[in-house]
């Protein structure tokens, strides 16, 4: 277990994501975060259906969601996105971060015994797949830490 999961935090951190996780957006609200040295920053806070922790989205992630669902955050409610942990350079250092996959998650049944997958109706507990051919990990909303 990553030690960072043991600290209080109302927002998701990269360490909370064991792998790609598809979630459904419940709310998007304007928030204000207080950083180091008391500096404040306005950010959209996105919450997810069935999850306790919110996601403090940065401009990169908002642009990715907007490319899929439009710039009006009201249109994001009820839509699925896939989150993944990665790193980025910030202040000259490599930092853990969360990114949104740029593809709309598609619901699909898992093939059994080599059968071809068929599209299934989207439900809250459907697994979703993304277009990364090299990444064969499944996605599941229940894998976001601290449900």
C-alpha cells in the first residue's frame, strides 16, 4: 500500500489509482485550493457517482473532457471518463499526477472462450475499455481507493 493513501485528503491523488479507472461524473463545481505558502488556486472539483473523494481537475484534464463532451460543465454530468496515473514535470521536478484518457469510454461485454465482444448497454457497473492497444488492463469504478 502506498503510504500517501494513509494521509487525509479530500481529493484523489495518482497513488489512489491502481490502474486505469472509468468513473461517471456526478458533479462539477468551482473550487478553491490552498497550496504551499497559502497560495490559492481556482479549479473545477469533479465528483463521481459512488465515490467519496473529489478530483481537482487542472486545465489539461478539463480540455480533455471538453474535447469529448463540450465546454459546458453541465453537459459532463452523467458522462464517463477514464482516469490514469502518470507523471509530469512541474517546477523542474517529476511529479505524480492524474490524467483523463482522451477517448470516450465504450461499454462492452468481456469476450469468453475467444468469442467476439458485443456492445452492451451502458450501466453504472459496466467495465469500459479504451483504445490503447498496448494496455490490456480492465477498468472498474470500484478500484478508485477509498470508496
